[in-house]
C-alpha cells in the first residue's frame, strides 16, 4: 500500500547576504524602510513539505504518492519527480499560476528575511483524497488552508489513517478547527513551538490533546522528540548528525520516518529513532532533498546510533 502525501511542492530561492541586517536597518527609520541587500550567493532548491516528505520516504523504500497543486513553471520539478521515480499522478497544474515559492535571504548571523508566495498551493482543495487508489496511510502537511481542512475530512470519510501535521500553517486555523482536525486524524505531529501554540489556541494541555489521537509526536530539536501515546510518554533520543549544515526540511524528513514506521507497525521507540535519524541525515547537507543515503547507509547509522538493527 502507498502513502498519500497531501502538501505543498515549492521552489526555495536561498540567498546569502555577506553582512548583517542590523548594520543596514536603522531602528528609528523603520517606518520608512527601503533597503536592498547585495546577495552574491544564491541557490534554488526543490522544496515544499510534500516534496520533502516523499523524497525521504522514497529513500527508505516506501511507496509515496504526492497530492499537490503546482503552477505553469513546475516543469523542472516535475522532471525531477519523474527522474526519482516518484508518483505525481495526483500533482495538478493550475493554469495561470506560479508554483509556490519562498525567497529567503540569510545574513552572517543566520538571521533570515523570507517572502513566501503561495501561488497554486492556494488551490490545493481542488484535489480529492478519493481520487487516489490503494492508499494505506496518509498525511495532511502544510498546504492551502481550505485544502488541509478538506483533505483531513476526506481521509476520515475514506477510513484511511493519517497524520495531521499543521506545521507553519497552524496559525491559519482557529482552536475549534484544530480540534476538529485532531478528532478526524489518527496521529498528530508538531514541533515544540507548534505544540505550545496548539495548546494556546485550543485551551487544552498536551496530555488532553494526545487523548484525541493514537499518538501525538512533539519534536524538540537537539533534545530529541517526545511521543504521547496510550497514556504514556515515550522519550526518543536525538540521532547525532555528522555535520550541522542546514536544518531546513529536517521536520519533513522526521515525518517520513514516522510514516514508514507506522506502515511497518513498528513500536514507537523504533519508529521515533528512525525519524530522528532521517532528520540527522538531512541536516548534514544544504536543502531538503540533497542528501542521498542508501538503505544500507541508513541501517548502519541506525545501529551505530542506537545499538539495534533497523532492517
């Protein structure tokens, strides 16, 4: 069975400013801000939560189907998906729109200024979960607001277990909408900041929220992750990264590990460790889809990090 990954496909243009923003922004003149930054370094990456998750699940040997909306400019991304052998039969082109894209400028202190254009992503609701066949598991990752709400409802109506992963889209929803999505979902995954925001918006504790799903997964950066399931809290250690190059997309890699472990019906202790290891692999390279470990590499690193066999 395949995993249906509902979320965004996006281009990320990443630029490096060889100075510090604070040296060029006058606080007392912020009301008439007009600045330009020379960025000698620039690279364009393939990104978006659905693309990143599918890429990492593919590395594990899992079967991923992407459900997303893209614009007329998506040719290079579609060519990449085809070269990788990733199913894009549910990637829909929205005529007259751009593919979602982020423009990120980073300074020498790692401060970032980001502009994000949703483009075709705003039409994600035109895709329907029921159009995908032979799906055993799904995930609702950050996407257009209406699309996320609709896809959560459609997964539940189809009886397909799924992860609700609101991510950076969480502020778009009211507390009532978030609780509705949790009640429809089988699992929920958030980072520590999103977990606090989820509690604030819903007025409930993490323990109470965890009671609404089979498992609530909270990633904690360098402190590992925590999985709330069946009234227990499982502490998952952080897998050591060989190099700390770029954290962008680390959460997406983690979620691919969750999806794979759930499909294998592994215990949360093993599933969480695999998810953590995928995040560590991703952090050792720039961009969310530039790491390329083999299954053998993943197995060796897993055993070295956790003292147990993976495969």
